C-alpha cells in the first residue's frame, strides 16, 4: 500500500492560483484506504474549492490512478469536464499524478505527499516495512527487513547505539536487529545472525527501474 | 613502535583519542600531540564525532604522522559511499597511516547537520571486509590495486548491554568482525570490573586483543548524563557518590580513572582512554595507574 497524506489546503490553493476551473481526480486504491483521495475526500475537496470561488468542472475516482489505460478510459468518459478545466488537482500518489499528466496532457497539481510503502496496522496507522530495494533478504533475517527497519539500514547486525532495545535515533522505535535476533531465536534459525552479508547491490534499487516486457511464467 | 607490533609484543598497550575542532585551527590538536608523544602506543582521531561536522580524521591523522605519533584513523560508515571510503583508505596509506578503526557512526539527526543524507552504503563488517580486500591487493569490486594497502584494522564492541539480545548480538558481531578482518577491538567505556570480566570470559575465545575503553569522570552530572544518554555506558551509583563527595573533582576523576585501569588491566590487552577534553591529563593518569 502506498501511504500518502494530504498537503495543506493553503499549499493547494497556491498551486491553483489563477486557475478558475478545476477537475478533481481521486484514486480508488491506496489513497482511498488512506482517506486522502477517495470519493469522500474528493467530494469534500470539491466543496472547499467551490467555497474559494473555484468552478469544479467535474471529478472522477480512478481504479487506480496509476494505471495509464484506466486513466485514459476514465478521461474519455469525462472528456468535456477534463478539457474545459484549467488544471487537474490529483488526489493520488506520485505515480497517479504522473499517469494523469501523461494521459491528459493538462496542467496537473499534486494534492498529496507520497510517503512510503507501508503496511496497515489498523485504520490510520501505517508502518513502513519495505524499501523496494530490489534484492530481498527477508529469508535471512527472519522476515524482518533491516534495510527498512534499521535506521541505518545495516545488513550484518546492529550498531552500538541501541538503548533498552530501542534505536539511538528514536526511543519509540525498536532496534530492528534486536527484533531480528529474537525472531530468529524463536524460529530456531539463530545461526543466520552470523552469516556475513556482502555489500548490497545498490544498482538494483537506484537505476531507472522499468519492466517493459511481460515476463513469461516460470514454467515457460 | 607501531600499534600492531606493540600488541604483538604482549605489553599492555595504551591508546587515547583526540577530536579535531570545527574549523581550520589545529593548534589544540598539535599541542596535545606534543604532550602525548612517546607516552602512548596510539592516538585515535575521531571521525565527525557525534555527527558534528569538523576537521577530518584523515588530515589530522596525517599531521600526527608528521609529528611522529602513531595515529588510528577512525572511519565511520555514515558519510561516504564505498567509492569515497576506499579512496580515503588509499589516501591514508599514502600519507603513512597504518591503523584504521571502523565504526558505523552516529546518525546525522544526532549531530549538528540534522538534514544531512545518511549514507551507510557499507556497514562496519562490510567496510572491515573491504579493507581486508585492499590489503590483499583488490578493491571491493575485485579490481587489482596498483600498490596495495597495509592496514591494521580495529573495530568496536560494547561490553555492557541492557538486553539479552544486545549482549548476544555484540558477541556475534565481534566474531563477524574478526572473520571479516578485524585484528583488535576497542570497547565502549567500562566502569564495572565485574561486568567487564563476564564479557571478557566470553570474548577471550576469539583470541583478538581487546583495549578496554575508559572515560575519566569529571562530575556527577557527566555520569548521570552518560547513564541516561550514552548507549552501553553505565556508571554505578557508588562511583557517582564518591565523585559527589569529593572536594577536588578533577583529582577524584583522575584517581577513579587510574583505579579503574588497574582493576581492568589484567583482563585485557590494553586500555583506550577517551579523555574528552582532558587529553593533556592522559600522561598524569598513566603515571597514577603506574603505566608510565
């Protein structure tokens, strides 16, 4: 799940300065779950913008906003509303904003800040658990990711900074390596702590990452 | 004598450390160097300690070499990627530096440039492993070096832990660091001989020299501050009391330090004195501990 938060309304108004007619785009996936860009928030935004004297030419909640074909299909249905707008306010993650820009060719404004790939603990409580590093090591670390959950992203074990099992950076945050140690102990894999993990292939997480061809199924 | 030879000779080794200042003024460091010359077996130079930006460890180590001292180049993983780390190691070798102490480094948010991007491209085990590669004539990527390095590599360990997981992890990390190429250890500051003894009973199996860390106490406030804020440091209450009752805090602080060194010295191969502002008093401490 892509976790997002709404930008302040003041910031959005700055973006929209000079735009009289606005079309609003929401997302039916992540931004709906986060309650930052679902139907309810899109409708609220419409009212708020109208309260500021803007004309909202229309709105749509895409399923999802990061799917280019879905965006194009949605915009065909709302062709007039989209075309008559000075700009589009996109209540979706950064992927959604860019798909909307590509599909519409219009001026787009982001309404959200995209925060992280998170898991949902309960409603409104999200934790970052994966950094999309492209080289998963969860097999060796008892299913707890040190790349993401150790503040320093250390791969071989903890630094010397933990205090009562908490991170030197934030006393609320668990030391990921103590969690890993305890988990490995529980599942009888403590020997994995002593395995040396060589320097990470950062290139897998840093290069321009695209998959242009659908890979054949493993069985061929 | 080089630090490596001093440790191999079996004598009780003494190292200490200096922290460069923020700025280009090196007069304080040079003054300390003059005082320490011939009195200690090695002088660590901290690397942007506490994530506070200062004059670099590499340049300062080079000044110490020129002065005839034996520097230990502290290197954190916080600020440089693997390219910069290796390049600085080559530079260090060329400048006559032969000892490197590898640490992960405090996170930037604890220092004075809180919005800096942290690096940690390599962790300490991987950096130790990399130095070992370079000593063998290859860089991390496996390319041949035109002239290899010859570093004596040290690492750090925390003998006092507050959780069972941390205690076990520290020992496991020590073993991993040795396997990666660490040849000596410096510890976090120790104030309790019995706790250190328990640690050394388990660490002795690794047969790698350990220099016990000692920080001279200067005040009750300092002791309380470290207990609250510094991971792995615990000053017991009786020691704080003793400090509190003393009229001359400086004399008491030095006395306690000398006593600690004597209590600890039979358990390990050396002492690393982190004087934190009292660098010039290190020779006095050594005299009081009958090490000079």
